[in-house]
C-alpha cells in the first residue's frame, strides 16, 4: 500500500494490514507457532524444525522482527529469537476486536 493512501484508513486498519502482511506466509506462521510453543529463545533450531534453508528462515525472521512481532538478542555469534509479548498482546487485541465486530453487526445471513 502506498504511503499516500494509508492516510485514508484508520490507525487500527493500517496496523491490522501491516500485521496481516507480516504473518501472511505459512513459513512465518510456522515460525511464530514454534516460537510460541517453545516459550524460549530459539536460534539454530528453526532450520531443522521447518526444513527450510537458513537464508529463507533469516528472511522470514527479519520480516517478523521488522514489524516487532518477535525480538532478538545477540548471544555470542548467534541471535536468539522469541515472541515479543507486548506486540503479541496488541496483535491479539487488534485481530480480536476486528473479528469480534462481525458478530456484533451480523443480524441476518445476507447470502
């Protein structure tokens, strides 16, 4: 979405769109699922767990980190990743509110 058009939408709509784009790839969903399930910092385990190349994993981790869904810390020569709990809570709230609005306004089956 061009920067000139994002001002047409609410802050919440723009944030939901950015988060949806960030998690819009099955490898990223798998990474988040693995990080969430492990509840610990992960570094080299993702290559073995997901079966993807290290470069591919790194690209997906970068996309998730850039949006703030995960965070990383440097431990020696490797980076350790985990879920960012503040962003995770915000994401859960935004999507929960968004999906909750449907049931609030749905009065009849329109189709």
